[in-house]
C-alpha cells in the first residue's frame, strides 16, 4: 500500500543503520510509525520512545510515550524528510534506537528546516530485527524509500574501513 514501506527478510545484524528519503504525497501531512518484525498496534505495547522537536526539551516541545505499539518517526511529517536511525540489535537485549529527522519545510534560504530527535527501544529480548516497516496515516510520495545497512560486532578485521558492513535491504513506495 502507498501508506506502508517495508524492508523484510534481511539477515539479522548486531548494528543496523537506516537512511531514509521519506516524502508525503502532495501537500498532505502524516504521522509515520516504525515497527519491527510485524510487532505493531495492539500487540502488547513493546515500544517506548522520547522525542524532542527543533532541539527543544521533551517536556516543552517533544513527547514521551511508554507501552506504545510503535516508534514515532518525527511526529507529523510533511514535504520531504531525511531520516537517519542507528539501532543496537543484539539478540538477548532490548533494541535501542537513536533517530534524527530533518524536514525540508518551505523551499528557499529564508526558512529553516524542522528537526526531530527520537530515542527509543523495542522491548523484545528474544529476536533480532529482520523486518522494518514504516506506516503512514497519509500516503508516501512515489520514490520514498529507506535503506537498511548492517554489520555484526565481529565483522571486518580492519575497523573503520567499511569492510564489515553490508546493505541489507531497501524498502520503497510506488506512491499513490
């Protein structure tokens, strides 16, 4: 569906990075939710997250959510958005997520972009993440996508060379 982008069936890795170019269809706004391995709405509240908008504190401009059914990706998004997320994905521990979102806003140098920073966790200690789904309350624009990269702690003899990293999966939207 145009309101869902999924990267699935990739090999579990200890460290995951998501790079996303996510745009809303037309001038619509949408709430974007991230879930792992199909663990979504109504399935035990296995997520908790804390978010800060435009570098504010969570109590002033952000939000805190515990026992949630998803991780919020930037609250309400519009226009073009760039998302970067790092995930610690070890097998016997809760999965920790550090995510940053930059929203284009109005075109031109006279308007600052909007930002959101989100730290969150998935309270699953039995499984590593092998599927990531973004669901939007609106529709994603055609061409919206995210790429999943990953590496294990013991990969690559030369740290920092990128020899142990690999592109795991790409999820994309045909829009509409």
